[in-house]
């Protein structure tokens, strides 16, 4: 599934938090890994005022040496790896490279060279997430992790499912992880209570109707999760939650169960396919604290460009 993996590196220790994850995923799927470093030639580059041909070549040589060292580290661990130096604006170059080289998974650190901030992901990473239109693994740089590139194991993986075929597209990935790392799988489904009129207090009949609908959905969900469980190997547990807000319930479950990876489809049963992610996925991107593996269930040509993208293209900008 992930034959080609792309890992952008910006020469910061924060960005290198992706290396253990990169090795773990590459080993599980026998992937080829490409490391890229983007030399920022835009006016926003911190060393732009000193930009000259000699300085540029020095910076490029430093970047080459840095990527060569990382490449050798991964190759010594049995991961097929190559490297590329790109020039331009970081997010745009990563997105273009991914599309041009048929990358199936992009692994990014939530923060990099600009340092940690109060935002859950940095501005550059946010741009990559919204425009790369392929599967993504987002690693939280602010969470303590080993600097060693080997030894990472996903012990407990949370998979939210909603009854749709889209949500089930993650199952092959779950099977591969369970096989290679003896990962425990936690299947979770949230039953949302049906909305009732809020201007007046609900009657007894209203509450009884809600309870009947939730009860019926619970019966269906038990059968549904049993079917999914039979498609997976190893240790698989199930959780059925009842909540008014699916995203909130899943965030709380991830914390309670101490999962070390959340695996989910980019879209669920109610998501609009012209957008890159559904609301639950967007919530985990913006507010989650656990490493997040998003399987993009749509081809790039099915995700419509935003009005801002269209306007920028018309004016010759990215």
C-alpha cells in the first residue's frame, strides 16, 4: 500500500521525530523512503539578505551532507532510501514532488525549524496537509519520543469506524501493522443521539424515542464491529460510544485508552468528497495529540480546489 514514502526534513531535531515512525512504517510495508530538504529561496528565508552564489553553494553542501547522513542511517537499518534537494518554498515543493513521484504516504512532523508554537501544527505543515492529497502520517513533535530511528512499535492503535466503506479502507493497513508489530487494534464506533427540538423541554415520548433509536443502532453496531473484527488478526477490541459529538467522544477515548496511533480514513459516511478531509479527521489534525495516520480514500482529481487555489492559479501564483 505504501510503496513510496516521502519524509520532508528541514535539518531540525523536531523534524527528525518522524524517523522512528518512518522506519516502522517502511518495514511493515517494505517501502522505499525518499528524504527531501527544501532550500528556501523565497524572500522570507532567514538568510536571504546574505544570499549570494557562494553562500548558496555552502548551504547546499551542508544540506547534502545532512541528508546523506540520514540516508545512511536508514539504509543501515534495512530501509531502501534516497534523497533529494529541492529549491523554492517548502510546502509547495513538497506537494509538487509528492504528486510528480507517485508518493503514497507523506510523513511530517507537526513542527520543525521554526520551533514549537501554540498551534497544533506549524503553518508549513498545515499547507502540506491541505494540499498534498495523499495519505499522511502526522507526528506530534511536542510529545517526548526516542531519537533512535529503530525500535518504535505501535502497541495500541485506535481505528474509528462509522459503518461506511470509506472508513473501512484502513483495514489493510491495520492488518499489516498487526502482522509486523503485533499491534493491538481498538475498533471504535460512536452512536450519535438523534437531535430533538431544543426550544422546548423534551417530552417523555421524545426521550423514549431517542432511547429506542439508540438501542436499535447499538444492536446493529455490535454486529457490524463483530464483522470487522473477523477481518483482522491478532488482538482486537471493540468500543461502542454514545454521544452527541462523535469527535469529542473519540478524543476522550484516545486519551483514556492511551493509544499511540490513530488510524482513520480521510472521509466517512457524511463527509463531502470535494474537501480533503471530513470533520472528525480535521478535528484530530487541529486538536489531537497522538500520532495520526490518515488514509486518503479519494484520488487527487476528485478533491476540488478551493476558490483561493483557483484565484491564485489565475494570477499565476501557487
